[in-house]
C-alpha cells in the first residue's frame, strides 16, 4: 500500500473508534469530518483512487454520512446536550457490528492492495537514460484479413525506445504506464480492467521525445513482439534495462492478436478470439497462418526502421 492509502485506512479506523467512544462531542465530530475529507482529497489527488480501496471508500462514505447527521442534530437545539440515556440492547448490537465490520473492510483493502500493488519500477543499471516515440505504420502491400471491409491495409502501432544522454533527459517529464497494459492483464487473467486502472499513474524511467544520444555512431536494434493477448508495453523493466545499456528496442503491437491496439485517430482494435475448428489439422493451419502474419509484421517493421 502507498503511504496515503495507509493514512486513509488508519483515519477511518480512528474515526470509528472516536465516534463510538465520544458520540455526542461536537468538536470531535468536526475534527473527524475534517480528517476524513483531507485524507480522501490527498489520497485522490496524489495517489489517485483505485478499485482495491473500495472497502475503505465504503467505510469512509458511511462514516461521513453518519457524522453529518450527528452534526445536523447537534445544531437543532441551542446547545449540544450530552445524552444521559443508557445504551439499549439495539445500540450495543450496532456498536458490535461497527466494531467488526470496519476492521474487516479495512483488512479487505489491505489484502487487495497487497495482491495488486501500485509497484515502483527498479532503476535501470546502465549509463544511458531512455527516450521513446510511438509510430503508426501502414503496410500498403498487405490487406488486413480480420476487418469486415475488403481493401483495408495492415496497420501496426510500434514504440521505439532508444538511448539518451543522462544530462539531456534531466528535467523532462517521465512517461507513465499506458492503459493498454491494464487491458492486456485483464484479458489474460479474466479480471475486470477497472482493477488495473491505476497503472497509468505509475511512472516509468522513459522520457517522451528526448534527443537520441550521439555517444555511439550506431546501436544494436532488438524487435520485441509480445505474445497473444499481450501488449508492447508489458515488459518495461526489461526494455528499460536493455536501452540503458545501449540497445534500441522496437515494440510491436499486432492488431487482433494483441490485447488492444489504439491508433492515433482513436480507433481501438481488441483481441479477437480464435474460432472453433472441427479438426486439429484445421486449427494447426490457422495457427500457422497467424504466425505468418506476425512474422510479416516484424519483417515490415524491420524494413521500415530506416525511414
């Protein structure tokens, strides 16, 4: 969990305890409300909200509503009167439920954020900083076989990651993980993509549009073709490490077999599941053709690099 996520969880637990121990103290009610609002705002603005924290958000919302109601009741009279009534059986049941549910919901957020953490990428060990640009490529020599309209050409999206001088990269804003990575993870594991919506808040060590290093006259080039239902951004730690040691890495997304490919005009092409086949021979032939398409994509990218 990130620091402000811990703060929000601890504030909700502390607020619950104070609300149960001092249910009729106006100053404490105002203080609890202020702490809740500030912790939620700081968490949302700095960390950003994410699905894993929903149990704590529910507790926070219930506490907020309850405290507002208490505060409104306190202003109906001329003064805040301390209740002298002894807690009845129903009140004891409510207190018991609150005492059980709030820690349980808080534990739920802790477990979910532990299972799906907001990680930090390791520092690359090489001497170069890392730059990148994306490019939309159209292979006019090949028709797209997956689109319903005849005559569509094969389109690709690539990213080129390349070495940059450390001084040239200083002060430049760093790229964050793109949403396509969350789509890929969602598709592979069958988990709702909203669970990974926080990934685009995680910074990489890559600077957009930085000038390429002139330290060497040429650099070795590696093509990176991700697997089925994957994305060209999925192995950023490995890509950053390679580029920091003087490699150029070109990541290729293959429309209809990559998880999701988003083109500059906003079109998004998602993974298309394989059809059913009556025989294993038909499936084998289909797979051979699919591998051929990917190989042709790689050859086209390689032939286009000098442009």
